[in-house]
C-alpha cells in the first residue's frame, strides 16, 4: 500500500492517478475526502499532516508514502516523521524544494531544510525530490491575462528551467516503485531554460495574442507578500531569493530523465493543455 498526502493538490493528484493506472494500491489522505474525486479503487481517508492522530491511522499497513506538504511544512514534516517511524513504513518520498540549495538564506529554504532534517531523523529510508518552479506557477497570470492581456511578473526575469507538475509526479512514482532511488536526492527541472518573459511569449503564441510583459519592482512584491503573511522580514528575504540569478534551477538537470526514462515536458505543452484557463469567463485563483 502506498500512502499519498496532499493527494488532491497538483502533484499529489497526478501521482495518485499514475499509481492507480499502474495497478498500485493507493491510500489518499485528504482534508475533504468527499470532494477528492480520485480514481476508482483509491482508498480515500480523512486527515491532514497537521493532525498527528489522522496520520497515525493513515500510515497503518502502508509500505511507502509520497509526502506532499503545505502550510507549516516543517511542523507537518515532524508529524509525518513520527507517524512513519511508529508505523514501520519502509520508504518516504518527500516533495521538498530546490530552494534548500539556494545560496541566499530565506524562509522557503529554511522550512524545507528543517522538513528534510525531520524526515531523515525518522530513520526511515528516504528519497528527496527537490523541484524548482512549476509551469503551473504561471497560473498566477490568469486574471491579468484575461482582463488586460498583461503579465505582471513577481519573481523577476532571470532564466531558469521550470518543470511540469506531471513530471514531478512521474518522478515521485518512479522513486516510490524502484528501490534504487532510496537514499538519494534529486533536483527536478524541466529541459529548457526560459525567462518569465519567454514563458509569457510562448503563452501568448498559444493563446493567439501578444501579451504585455512587465516585472514588478521588488519593493512592490515585498509589500504584497508582507500583507499576505504579516511577516515583513521573511517577505524581504524570500523576494530577494526569488529575484536572484543564482538559483539551483538555473540550468536543466538530468533527474527527470534518470527517474522516468524520458525527457520532461516543455512549457508550451503545459500552456496548450491549460489555455482554457486563461480564456475562461469565470476563474477562481
């Protein structure tokens, strides 16, 4: 039995679907199981990594787990580590972040480093998957593209190799089902280096319209982030890291190919598959 936490998020859902299609027994942990809408045969249980009691129940009879966290990542990782160690599970695949390798100190990196340390301390065999930015992050542009044909970018315009969530999920499935990946850590990227402006150009070509691209000043982004989180010092360091050209995902890595045996999907394929989101009359972000 394979447990997937965060089973209704972008990566978790895709991983559940791929595992189920491969005939694997899957248990999906969801805060709202009645709304999960996962494939037939998947065991959906109520719970959250923030709730230790629900984790203890979810880990019963589990051989391995894909750990996808949100919110208090470090705290949830400690809960997962305790439940995994107590249950005797054999392998944890943790969806971490390439930010743990970032040269600039910032909160996103700190919380994922703490999470990796907690999971390592469980004593369970681990595989760490460290993706860079997702193709789906450009979903942040939906509203302004629809309303004014504009992209206002909050993360600067430095080149990087973003990755499709499908490829992250496929990499997770490979790590879960092949013991050779135990004890390893992989930085996951796409195969093409793109700036945000180049992503906007590709998206515009797919949509059949030219998009007006601009980069928001760092000061503006800090104010937005601080307003959301209430933590201005963290907003300053996180925004500085996002705008830095020295990112761990600046160049493609071979990890997806090593894990899955194929090249990762390009951004254009993601844009084509999700073009309707940018043209829909109603959208919730």
